[in-house]
């Protein structure tokens, strides 16, 4: 039993009231009213300090007196606390090196994997007495190159490679299913406001889904037909992420396709 | 489907393999089904023939240029057709910049042999003056996007390029080679239409036209070039082994699939339109 | 290479009716079409058809620097690789990159760097791969113009786009957007590029002979033309998303609106 929709880390900015559907481009002047507005995310004050300029192609958003631009594309930047899907690309006695779809590869040290930590948690001097906790298969600390892991980012800054951990609820190695990738900025759309999109997808396709911040989504269904449909729906969400009424439209798409493809 | 910019994960390998054993492929195709071909020809103004071919998402843009030179001593009245391939870094983060590597050399050579041994290009028609001057044709393939099975895409791209050819016809004079005002077209110089079919093998399952995830996961491949009724060229690559029965089966299948493809694509529609 | 049809230049570059050989007026641009997101394996990509020029660009980055010794600890590095396909020119080009391609790669990198924030990306690499598959005058300008779209497509923060074109002199007249023949047979060729965040020139080369009045006119006409091209770049970026918004509206109004 290993399903989860991933914690909803942030509000879905795309569905946020403050996000307009106004598409802006790099260099575009967002406002010349620099007395009342401040440059927020994805924006900058020009050299003369009399205009706020967009740095991206994205959606304009006004939040209190900040003008922000939500970029439609961009690489994943690791933040502490993020849950991401990692693939082990290398290992040596002191650490695992993992690809987390970011600029740098990340590190997973053995002390941050389940069994060792369990060994440390205790009730003072008596911790070694009593039955040893059952080892959960998916959380053994023996990972191989090519393993898919759900991990949490412990730390990430400009100077050091991000550090990961498999300690935590729903974290650890995945033994089946498949992983797909979409643009990281569009992940909130797959989750939806209060998880509405992902709940709908799960119930209509009967699949387990784990959505993570680095653009990667793990899924597993009863059969490949359901899985293909779910994957097609996710790519459709990615393509239409900047439009409104998305949840209803995707629901209609999935229902229609089920009929068309002859899936119950 | 999956992000194939890096190491293939174990679960992906298992997913592809387990489903193949049930004759299911991740993109819904049958085991002997091609992805869609999309073809455009003669779009490059600077070239004497060209083709932009996409198979699934694998895209190869090929162009034809010519030179006039001395023939090989053992074939004094025959022109030369040479095939080159470049795997551009644009096409995939898996391609590094630099001189052609094994994969691009294999692509060029397999496509070249498929053309050569089918007697596709009538090299005797590429002779201007015996022992002195023959055409040297350069068929250069550039991989613009990589989504598996470069060879079959390249084969169609190179062949369509030759069909679309419009090479200025030269005559030998004492002042050098002069233009007759006419063109050597693909219609004149292309004799046969060879097609190459590439199969992947994972465990015991064999399938046509591997997509990228299938190609990265497979144990080996077999490429077979055919004309209307003959097998003209074969290349086995990768560490997989094939039984004699499997090879016979694939030979037979290739002739059948080759016929279907030849009819479906109807490549002669891409011949040059010279007014 | 031995050419049977020789690459000869015409005597006059203007027709009897006063138009240029391809029918254009002096300040008219060649037909120009751009597209973003054409190469799915790249972080950002774009394609341009400008006259007979056809050019693909792919952007990778921000990513780790390979080989590692080229990394700068305090800022990112931008590398541009401008390459031409063998069949992109009338006289077949050798496959290996030549000196001209390396020089142009450098010029384009220097031209684009001012709009990026390399200081925010220490030990990081941005790579721009340009492949010219058909060339007809002004490829470095077309490449720069389309490369800036590919960078925007990748989501990389930029102060603004960059727009580039070539102006020049043919048969004594100042013209905008030189074609291949005009470039080879004309009197002067001036490729330039403008970064819009500060309205300044970030690429400038010149070959030929001009007096200061002609030079001045070139810069003025060049800037005007660049403004037109910039608008096309911005429309291209937007249209990728706007067309999806429209088609989505159409399909939901067809099915009777949403609940």
C-alpha cells in the first residue's frame, strides 16, 4: 500500500485569483508605477529605476503590491523540504549520487536512509532492548544504480550539491510503475487547487500517482491502457497549463477517451 | 514518455520488458508496426536534392551536393555516391559535439550499404567522361531530433533525397565541364527503392521500429535492407543473439513490411519538378 | 568543388523598375517566419525561415559544465556553437567546423551575454547549438535573432530579447536585410544587433566602404527594421501559448461551455 498524491507544497499559482491570464514576454514593461509596486518573482527594476520589467515568458500576477511573473517553463531549482523523484546514477561507499532533474546532481548519504536512522532513534540507554523494528523492504539502505527513489531535499544552496533523504512518510525506493517528466512549473496544475485535479485523475483512471516538485510523476495502474490514458491526460495538462477551466476540461477528456478507447 | 536525458531506471526497463512480453508497447503500437512517417522533399534551396523525414519524433534532414572528380581506377566509368551522417547535439543531450562517433558512423554505413547493394543509384549514368570525370554525390544526413531508430528514418531520408535530385548535367569540353542546360534527376538516376527495417530485441521479444526508451533498454538490434523481392543488406548490433529461425522470420517479414512501406510512402511523388 | 553551374554574380543589383532583384524595396525585409519549442529534447528551442535561410537552435542549460575545468566559480559560462550543414551552401562545405564558424560563434555569444544574468549561476553552463541547414545571406543575424527566442523558450531569465539583421550598400544605395547575392556582390555589409533592455548595439561588424553619412543612415534604418523584427519575435513567443488558449476556448464553446 503505497499511494500518495504528494504533499501539496504550494498553492496552485496558476489557479490563484491574483494570476491573470495575461501573457507577458522578456523585456516587457509591466508597470511604470514604481511608487506603488515592487518587483517580485521573475521581474526586475530597470537601470533607470522607472519601470518594472518581465524576465520571462509567463503569466503576470499581482500579489499585494508585488508584481510577479510566473514563468511557463524553467529548470527545477531544489528547495529544502521539496519531495522529488531521484534516480541513482552512481554510488560509492560514502554516498549515492542522484539525478533530480536540476542543474546539479544531488547526494544521498547512508546516514539519511531509513535503517541507520531507526538505529539512532531511541529512548535513552534502553533503546537496544525490546523487539527490533520490522525492516520495510522499500526502505533498505542498499540502493543500486538505476533505482527510482522518492526523496526529500534536506538542503540546497548555491555552493554545495543538494542533500537528500529517504527518511519520511512515503519516501524510499519504488519497485514498480513508471515515471514521466513534465515542465516543473506546471506541476501545481497536475495537483490542482486543494488537490482537485489529482483526486479526479486517480479516481477516473484507477491509478496510484505520486507528483513531485522536480517535474517527475510516478504512476501505476491496473493495466497499461489506464496508464497510457493517465499519461496522455498529464501531457494535456502540461500543454494547457496556462488556460482556465482546466480541471473540467481534463475530466471531460478522460471520460471521453475511456469510451473511445473502450476502457471501462 | 519518460525523460530519457539520463540513465534508464530499473523500473522503466521492467515496465517496457514486462509489457512487451504481453505484446504491449508503451505507445500503443503492435510489435510489427511503424510509427508515422512525415516527409517533405526538396526544401533546401542551396542543395541539389533534399528531404526532411520524421519517424515518430526522430527527424533527419538530408541534403545532396555534387562534385566532379576522377573515378576509382577499378570502376573507370562509374560515378560515386557517398553517405555521411552527423548526430547533432541539438537532437539530444545524449549526443556530444565533436567528430562522428560510432553511432553516426554506423548510421551512415548501414544506410549506404542498403543503397549500394540494391543498385539504387545507377552510377554508370553519373559518368561524364570515362577515366576522366565522374560525378561524386554527397548524401549528408543531419539528425535534428532523436527519438529512436535513426537507421530507418535515415534510410527513407537518404532515398527521398536521391529521388528529389536535380543535378546540373555537365558535358566534357576542353575548357572544363560545361552545363548542358539540363538536369540529372532522381527519375533518371534512381533505379531501385531499397528500404531498411530495424528490429529491437529484449529477452525473447522482437519488435519493429524501436522508440527511444525501447532502444535504450533493448539487448540488441537487427537492421535488414530489402528491395521488392530481395534482401540486400543486414546489420546486427548490440549484444543480443538471434536464433536461425528468428533470422529467417525477420528476413521474410522485412520483404513483406518493405512492400507495404513502399506502397504507403509512394516516394516517387517527391521527384524533382523541373520546368 | 567543381561547379557545373557557376556561382556568378549579376552586374546590377536593382531591376529596371527600381526594385531589388527579389522584388523588394530598399527597406523591405525578406519573408520571415519563426517558431519556438520545435525540438523536444532540448531545454529550449526555436526555428527560423528568413528568406532562404533555415536555421535550428537548441539551448541546454543551466546545467553542469563539461569539461569541468572550464567552469567559472563566480559566474556561469555561455557557449555558442554556430555550425553550417554541408548542403546549406551552394559550394558544399566541409563537415568539420571551420574558422569562420568559430568566429561567428564567439560574436554571437558576446552579443547575447549582456541580456543574461550569468553572475547568478556560478559553475554553470549555458549552451546554444545553432545549425544552419540552408544559407542565403545574414545567417549570423538570423542565428542571433532565433537564439534569443530559444533562450526565452528555455525559461532562462533575460533582461530582454536580442534582435539582429544586416544592413548594407548595394549599387551605391543603402538597403536593409541583404540577401545572399546582395551580400556577395554588394558594396558594403553591416550586421548589427540590438539589446532592447538598454536600446544599445551588442553586435557590430562591417565590411566595405562607406562615408559617415551613409554609415549614419545604415544605423538609423537598421534600428527601425530591428524594431519590426522584434515585434515578430515577441508575437512568436506569445503565439505558442495563445493558440492553445484559443483552441481550448473553441472546443469548450462547441461542447456547450463548462459547468
